[in-house]
């Protein structure tokens, strides 16, 4: 079986390419990997409908940010035929005040249908780290 015949391998490749383009950031190229009606939900419930919107949000939160992939796993939904792709790792980059970071955990969960991303859910430690830096965390990190 070649990767072209394997929907799980294909979905993993689509997601990793999308993430690589998003990290440049090149939202226009990343958008070629999303389906019409695409939705992206960030931690806290923020919703976006394009890679350009999420790139604009990230530009306000970080001076720059990248992802260090640890794993990309995929599972086929036997009922819908969709593939769920789970990409986990660490964010690294720089906060707007110039402070570097590198151990900000994340998990992104994608739904891939017909070779395109239809939905993404993003969770990471950024909000907790920012609360801690502002002295508002309920417990130490």
C-alpha cells in the first residue's frame, strides 16, 4: 500500500504540510489545505474561519511562534469516513515582551475529509502561562 492509497497517511501529510505553512506564516498557502466552511477553534472557544484569521490572532499574542512536533497520529471514523488527526508537541517562540519560551504544550485535533481539513481544535498552555506571568494563576505552573 502506498501513502496515496492510505487515507491515514494522506491525512497526516495534509495536516503536517498545513502546519508547516502556518508556521512560516503563509496563510494563503495553508488555505489550500482547508475545505470550504472550514472552522478553527482555539483554546477559550475563539473561532476562526481561515488560516489568515488565526495568523492575525497569533501575531498579536506572540512576536513569533513555531511548533515542535512530537507525534502525528490518525484514526479513521468508520461511520463518516473522516480521518481525525492528532498533532502534539511544544510551541516555542517569543512573547511580545521579548521573553523566549519553548515548553508550551499543545495538541491540535483535525478532521480531514476528502483530503482537506474541515475542522481544527487547538489547545495549548499559552493562556495558563500568561495568567501565571500576570500573577493571576490559581496555582504554580
